[in-house]
C-alpha cells in the first residue's frame, strides 16, 4: 500500500516538473542543449548549494522557493542524462520539442524504475529522513560527479555519471514529497 502511495506522489511531482520543463521550453527553446555535461553539473550544484544555504541560515532573500530549486534539480538531472546520451555539437540540428519530450519521458521512466527497485530493497526508509539529509546526499553526489568528470569518466568501481544524476533526481522528488507532507501537518 505504501508503495502505491509513493508511486502516486512521485508521479504527481514528476508531472509538476515536466509541466515546468515544457513551459520553459516554450520560453527558451532548447537553449540548454548547448551546455556541456560539466556545465549541467554546475547548474545542479548552484541549486543544491542554495537549498543548503537557506536550510542552514533560515534566511531567504530571493523569492524563488526551495521547492522550485528541487524541481530544478529534477529537471536538470534529467537534462544532464539526456546530454550524456545525446551530445550536441555546435553545428548539429536541434531536435523538435516532441523529440526532446520523448527523451525526457524515457529518462524519467528509467529513473522511476530505479526508484521502485531501490524502494523494494530499502523499503520506504527515505520517509524517515530529513530533507536536509537529502540535500547533503545530493551535494555528495555532485561532488562525486565532479570527481568523475575530472577523471574524464574513468572509475574503478563506482557508478557512472548517469546513475549519480538519477539518484539526485530521486532524492529531489523525495524531498518534494516530504515537503508536501510536512506543510500539510498542523
């Protein structure tokens, strides 16, 4: 039963993220496709560091909500995986909106399947975690990604870049689910 609740909540969050992704694509087109993987990592780092800064200080001076940053982490994580799989050269023809959304949906579905597999093995332990711990785990994953990038993708025993990006997406979605739960409490 709890797995059903998780999947429902997870898909609701993904729908919010995809809607924002689609709206931004309408405003900006596919401009993000010019970013190199390292630049995608840096975008994720900016958002995660802002979340941690607000969590630690309790002070927020820019109107964008922390939820918007977690949504940004979801979308940039998916975008980063797309960039890894479908690199774009400066001279390459840019895809259609439909092709981009198909790639977004495919990557998102793979990440969802990963979440279901890990939830099976670990249970719903993430529900007992603090959102700040998820922020720290996201930052740890980003440091790992940066290290792998510095090593030009070579690792001895570690997961690759896409696995770390997928974990960032899932931690961000879990944080958004928990954030909804805590705001609904009296």
